[in-house]
């Protein structure tokens, strides 16, 4: 018997991946790889610059410039299992650096955008399965 259930096979495979990773996909597989979180409305221009730079590099990125508390935005990103969050505020604008928070809660401050981009491009290219 020949069975051609192409879509059923893909759905089962995706179900296995979701179950295996518990929804917390590695960076190379995550639908959204990075989310930009703003502290104030004044940082939106800087955030858009980061967004367009990352988009040009092929990174799947989202912006969250809502007028909400930062804690809520971080919590939503953790529940959404976003691998990296870039947090920008007034300090980041003056120093032209980023505060980067990973899914596990580790935070790095004073990261240059180029350094961050090199790091995640390397992680994507190596297909590192770190969750």
C-alpha cells in the first residue's frame, strides 16, 4: 500500500519537535529569535534602528514599544519563550550599547550591537541546540 500523507507527516514531525523542546526552540529554529523591549517612549528611534539592522541580517525580530511596565514585557517574552530580549532605555542610548537578556534570565549590559549580532549569527550558523 502506498500512503501519501505529506501534510500529516509534517504535522506529526512539528508536534514531536514542540514536545521535545517544550516550546522553547533553539535560536535557529525559534519563530521569533529576538524581541526589543523599550523602557520609555524616548528610545523608539534607537529601537527602530536596531530592528532594521537585525532584519537586514536575516534575524527574526519583533518590537515591543508599548506603554507598559518593563516587568510585564519581560514576563510576556519569557512566556512566549523568546530566546533573546534586547532591553533599551536612556542609558543604552547614551552609551550606544544594549542590555541583552536570554530566555533563562541571564542579563548582559553594555553589549555592542555588532558583538551581539556576531554572537547570534554564530549560534544560528552552528545550529546550537541550547535552549
